[in-house]
């Protein structure tokens, strides 16, 4: 991308971010809870629902947006591992409403293409939450993805070796 295109893109994104009405989304991938186990989804099959998230402050472009309802996982302070095959995933937890204007209470973008991302839901008050799996990449931004809820382990109370 040359500088002129970049400038044009940033200007367009500023206009979108400044829009009075935030985009809404739907958790079309379904709900995740403590009995879901590891699910595999091709995120390329998801619609591109949002162009900007985290109080409409973060442009996420044209990547498909795979969105789950995760109220049940928040209630038990679980974590979630996301393992994308071959693309650079970005994971966020939206609080309250499924929309670009919602606050992102958790985010993970620690690794590059094919790298796993993890979010912990510990410490969040029970309520409505949504897991967003998307990518900042303009192309090659989706693919087969494992989503693994990780219940918080029970604390080890005592341990001894005879
Ligand atoms: Ca998108």
C-alpha cells in the first residue's frame, strides 16, 4: 500500500469511527459454555459484520467476524484458547451489547499467522459478553480455527508424596 492509499484509508476509517451510530452484530456462531468442548469453525464462512470495534475506536477492516455469545463462560471465570490455522487472528471480548460501540474488556493479538491467542474471563462481572474472532489483515484473514473453552482449574488444596 502506498502512502496516498494509506492516507485515504485512514481518513475513511476516521469518518467511520466518528459515526454517531455504532454498528451492531449478532453472535451467529452460537453460544459457548462449559460443556461446549473444543469447537472447530472455518471463520471464512462468517460474515464481515463490523468495521470498527472497542468503543468504535479500533478499525478492523474487511475480515470476516466470527462471534459467539459467551455469558456462560464468563459466569465461571473460564478462559478461551483460539488456535487459527495459517492466518493472524485477533480476539476480543465485547461487553454488554454486540456492537462496534461496545467496550472490549479483553483482547489478544500476541502472535502472528498461525499463532494461538488466549483470553481469560476471570474477574468479569456476570452479564452479556461476546467473543469476536477476526483479523487485522486485509487478505488471508480467516481459516479453520479451533476454539477451546478452558474452565478455571480447581485449586490444589494439598499434595504429598509418600
Ligand atoms: Ca470485519
